C-alpha cells in the first residue's frame, strides 16, 4: 500500500505555455500533499503544501501565481506551471502523508519538465 | 529554515565494503528520515528515526541520531552494486504534516 503516482512522467513544452502535473494517492487518503522541485545534481526543495479543500501554503520565494496548486479531492493534487520558461525546467516530485500517519511521506516517481 | 548537510558529497567504494554517510541539521526536529534516489527517479523511503531514538536498524541499514550534535549517520553494510544511488537525509522539525527539509545528498557509487 501507500502508492503515489504522478502524471505525466515527463513533458516537453514551449516557452509561454502552461503545464499541469497530477499527483494521486492510489490506495490511501491524503489530506495533505507536498510539492518539491529538484534541479539537476541538487537536493529537493519544498515548494508548497497542498491541503484538500483549502489554499496551498507556499514556501518563501515560490511564486503562487506561477505555480498554481489545486487539491480538489483526498486523492488528487495538481500543480500547474503557468507561462513556463526554460528556468522552470526541473524535476517536480510530489508526496503525500496518510491522514493517520503524518510522519512518513510517500513520494511519487516525479515529473521531468523541459521547457524549450 | 533548517537545512541538512550530508557528507561526503560523493563516496566511491568497492562492493562488499561498508558505506557511511553523515547528515547535520540546524534546528530541533521531531524525526529524521533517510531516502534513496536512483538517477533521475523518485525517492525511496529507507528509514525514520525519531528524536527520542538513538539508533535504528533495518536490514543492512543502521542509522544513528545524536540530537545534541544535531547529526545523524547512515551505515550501509556489505554494499552491493545496486546500492549505487544518491542518499538524502530529511528532517521534519515543525510538527504535524509538514514538508520535509532535505540535505544536499551523498552520491554513493559501489564499484563491482
């Protein structure tokens, strides 16, 4: 159990377009999901905390208008990169915490975004 | 915000040897976790150690935690080629369902 999926696994888009990434908890409910970004050869950086039914909480330095997060159900959170630019090219990873077990987060396989 | 720092940044050893990676952090924590990431892929959770624990074992993994020094170590015994990956420590210091703060990672290469 505790499987998290992401879709798509990779995407290439033109500069100026918007890209939506889905994060799903397949076999458990997740009131809270997290979005991370990882640049090549670097560590993961928390971008935002996504709460079902409420607004996301963004980390300092992360533009909320550029990275739109929607957590419409207990099993789905989406991250939309609006007006993507080459510097947004990165590996985006989501994680989900089971409602009754906050400590362990289960990570999705990641989405590699390349903006041309 | 706190930031974990692993050392070494890169480690190359022969198969069968033990690999030790260290992690330091800056603020108080509830727990510390270690993750593995194979190149270009998602994270695999290895082990979680709580702030009131000093040592934990899981298979070939041994994790220690020293809250007085704000440091942790991950020992992989009898390393295998499949252990080649990047290893990250992550801390959760704010309680509840909070995002994790990751260290910079150690890239481990196991030479056959």
